[in-house]
């Protein structure tokens, strides 16, 4: 049914997000447009949807609908674009993080270790830094940070060392060449799991995924009106931790600041308290849903009085 991307937690996310059919909503990760189309179905003729995607391939999939605008740009600039479009404050924002099945399935994009192609991993062609560039130019310390932090790779130090020593003598510009260069680090029993972690770490670094998400989460309180929702679907614990912290403590570090009465002041109330995950039937029909966690924050009336 979905040729480009099978949307994860489609109805639970869109049902939670859209509570005002006349409202203005934002989908910061348009992808194949599965969530965006479902949002449009819930809106009246007065409603509006502004979607973002930095991948040039998504433009051709934009619905031709007068209520819809596609911004082919990084959602790091959501605040600037929404202000420019005079759309703030909006009724809700949805983020379905990471990459689409289409991006994974095209070998030329370099996201999948099981395909061959250039070691690229850029979500947008306008990004000057590819995975090959990082592999070829990052310091050992930087590589070690990327593999440890973003991939939780146990032998990150050894892996970084092998990469540095392969420069100049091995082909590090293609997936096949890179895999051959790090073969002595790759566990024989679970190569796919290891390579998935290595590729995830590089993808996060190439696209600055953590920094970009932090910007969106920090801006969200000024963009969403009281009662509006911030719905985030994430696929690894680093992303989910930031969202959980924001909704539970009001800051991305997870520091609890209480007032005299022991209350925590925060811009979003999480609803429900725990993350929502796909049911077995969805995981059965869509393997990508396996690692998904969705959190819903409801913007309250609290205003930040300090920076
Ligand atoms: C998981 S897919 C979204 C799928 C979409 N919900 C659907 O139903 O088809 C994530 C999409 O977000 C885009 N994306 C990820 N990070 C982005 C960013 N910082 N700025 C803009 N687009 C981004 C990717 O290019 C990809 O197309």
C-alpha cells in the first residue's frame, strides 16, 4: 500500500495531535507524506498544514491541496519559517524522526550497510558533509565520540583507530570499501547488528540529528498555543531521552527544579506519562515500527521567566 514509507503509529499520533479541525498544524518530517495526509483528512476547509522535509526527493510527493505548504528545508528552522509564514502560535507539531524507508532502500543514498553505494548518508544534498567526509577527516577523538555516543559501540576506540590507520591505503568512500576496512573490528557472529550501530552513529553525526532535535524541542514552547500538542515519534534512546526530559522536567537535561511547594514548572504536560509503542500487529506488518516510541506533550499556560 505504501511504496515510499509505511507510516508508524499513524492513527494514534494523528488522533492525539489534531483536536481543532480549523487549526494550523505542522509536520516537521513529511517523508512520504503518510502522517501529513492523515492530518489533512482531519482538517476542515479552514485548517492548515505546514510540513517540512530537507530531502529534495520528497517534494514530488507533496499533496496538491490549498490548505498545505511544504517547506523543503531543515526543521531546525521551524521557528523562523513559521514566523515568516505568520503561522505562530500553531495548534500542534508532529515529528516522526529519523529516515524513511525510501531513503534506506536507495543504495545511492548510502544509509544501508546491506546495499552498496557511496558512503553518503546526507538527508539533503545541500549538506556539504557526507559520512565519507567524516570518516576521512574527523580526528580520532571525534570518531570515538560519534561511535560511543551515537552508536553505543563497545569497541569504539579500536574502530576509530582502524579507520585512522586505513586512511590513504583503503577505499573509505564506498559502503563496501568501508565495511572491508573495519572487518577486523566487526564481530563475526552479529555483523549486521554491529554495522547497524556504526551506520546509525555516522548518520546522526552527518545530519547533526541531536543538535537539530534540541533546537526544535527548545523552540516548541514558543510555537505551540496552550492546549496544543507536541507529538514526537523517536527510534533510538538518545532522541527519546531528550523528549522525555522536556516533558517531565521542562529542560532537555532532565534536571528537576521545584518551587516552594515541590511543583515542577514546565511548558508541556506529558500525556500519558509513559511512552506509547506500536502494538504487535503493527510491528508484525512493519518491522521499522519495532523501535518506535511516541510521547505526547500538551502545552500548558506556563511562561518561562528565566533563560
Ligand atoms: C521517518 S521519515 C517520516 C515519514 C513520514 N511521517 C511519513 O508518514 O511518510 C523522516 C523524514 O524526515 C526527514 N527529516 C529528518 N530530519 C529532518 C530535519 N532535520 N529537517 C527536515 N527533514 C528531516 C527525512 O528526510 C525523512 O524524509
